[in-house]
């Protein structure tokens, strides 16, 4: 790379960062970025760096007589995170019982900082503390030296033992009776065979070939993480609800809160068997078949409700004691229509190729072979419900089920929030906002993995 100055008539020259490359035996150059707006001193420093040995001499001159800069470690992001840890009081929360080794607490603080500034493995964290491989001032800032790998894992063992105490303190600070509690579940796949919780299950990482763990995260209404729990990898989302109820009632001493969770977790069965007996309220969302039933000809969900507003409150005998808030998102409707049409067209193209191949040599294609080929296409695009497929020996035809496609399209962009909270405790708009805030928990949960 090099810096190139391009004359610009009466205007100042353009300062470009460029690199050379070969193409077809000829040397060419391309522009990487325009440096014209940078201060002249910074441009000169970049030029010195690209020019090799001049940088060290320039550093020596700038450092003053008697000094030579051998290495500089980034520090600002470390200082910012350390300052926030103290502002939030996490350093005091980590102190625990009297007599606990200060070095252990310092290691936990360093783990938190490193997780924020440069997420990675525990081995990467250990390297970040090594003076020879450090990429920031973390070790110097917290006062750690000569850290062995085993110390990192011993510190984590201490943290696991202190988890209940720390979570109880966070709950006391961020949760009170009558508040909303956000809950979401995520998962991470595992390498190796030594984790007792690692099981094969639904993989959010699209790695069904690997065992995984599932973890549930409880947050305050503003998205502040309060508690986390790890489950076996084959645990379904609704099965994790019972432990959260127990945690809220017994450990955090909360008699009444409203749990906010997605529609795959807070199901009608969980509501009747676990939330209602525990005296808890809920905010969730209906599944697509439930919405379709509400939107039937005689149902309470009519599209005319959205002529002037994108939000309407309805009631249904199928959901006694609950308020239903129907919402319509025009942008989401447009996107779902686009995606569905794209999938339909992709499915049709692949099915058409199969039909053409069968028509050319029908004697070579029996129904079983055609079914396998068609099944692969249908499974790939998940469009089986929208096609009428007719398979026989030496013959295959298909057609769209346009009536069903149109019926589904009518509900594009429509979702229905369900809650047991009365209007005097939460309005329709606030209930919708609470459900949407689950996106914060989902981001935190994915980052925690």
C-alpha cells in the first residue's frame, strides 16, 4: 500500500490510499480510501508507517529525548467498561463473602471486560492477559500478572457457586411485585463430548449435527439481565417455564409479576397448567392457526378493523379472561408477501424440471423415485401446503393452491398480542411495546452464547 497525491487543478490535491496488484501480467493499482480530509500530520504518520523503518524514528522524535516507544496497548475501551462496572456497582456485587481471594474477583471482572470488548474463548482471554500476546491494557488495568489457565476456570467455578447470591441481588435491585419480566430462550452448539447437558435438539445455529445446550434468560422490563439458567440441549422452550416461575416465586420472593415471552414458549397449556396456578400474569402472542381462526368469516378479527388504525383490541370466547390486541404492520406484510412469492417461484422452477425429466422418459421413473425428488424440493422451500401434487408411475403434475395462498396473504403483517393484564394496569399500546421488547432479550441471549 502507498499514499498517492493526485493534482486537482486549483484545488488542494487528493490524498488517496492505494495498493498495487497484478492482473494478466500487468501491474495495476486501485484506490482503497480517500484521505484528503485527514489532518496533514496524520497523513504523514500513515505515510511513515507504510514506508517501513521511518515509523520507529518518527515515534522516537515525537516521544522526546531519552524515550523510545516500544509498544502501545489500546486502553480507552477497557477504561470505559471498568468505569461502567463501578457505576453499576458490579464490582461490589462480586465481592461476596469476606475472605474471598481478591485475585479471583479481579479475574471475574477481567472476564466481563474482555467479553464486552473482544468476545472469545477462555483460551483467548488467557492470551489477552499475557504480556507477549496482549491486545489491550486489560491485564495492566486490573493488576493481573502471571495468570495460569487453571486460575481462569477456578474463577468460573467460584462464579457458578455465587450465581444464586448475585442473581438475588440483581432481582432485588431491578424487579418488584407488579412489574414485567422478560424471558427468552436461546441455544449454542457444542464441540467435544464432555458436557453432561449437551444433547441434540432444535438448533438455532443451523447445526443439527452437533449437540447443544439451551439457556433461558430473565430480564427486567428495560432489558437488564437478571438471571440465566442452562438446560439440556433437547429441552423445548415451554419446558423451561416451570423453573422460571419457581425462581421468581421462591428465590426472588415475588408474589405477582407478568411474564413476557414469545408465542412458542407461553402456550395455552403452560398458561393453564403453570402460570395461572402460580398467580402470574402474562403477555405473549397467538400462533398463526389461532389468528386464522379469529379471522374466519364469523370471527372477531375482521380486516376492516385496520382501515384507519393499525391496532385494535378484540375479545374472543376461545381466550377467556384475556385481552387480545390485533396489530397490523404494513412493512411486515409487504416483506412476507415478497418472501412467499419468491419461495413459490423457486419451488415451481424445481418442480418444473422434475416434471420435464419425467415427461421425457416416463418409463424410467416410478412413483417412488418421483416422490423422493419432489419431497426434497418441498422440504427445502417448505411450500407443500401451497401446491397440489399428483404423482404416479411415469407421471407428475403440480399446481398452486391459489385459494389457500390468498387466504394466507390476507393475514400478512397481522399479529395478535394476548395478555391477562387488565386495561388499568397496561394499555393496548404498552402491551404491544412490551412484547416487542423481547427483541432486546433475544439479542442479549445470543450474545451470551
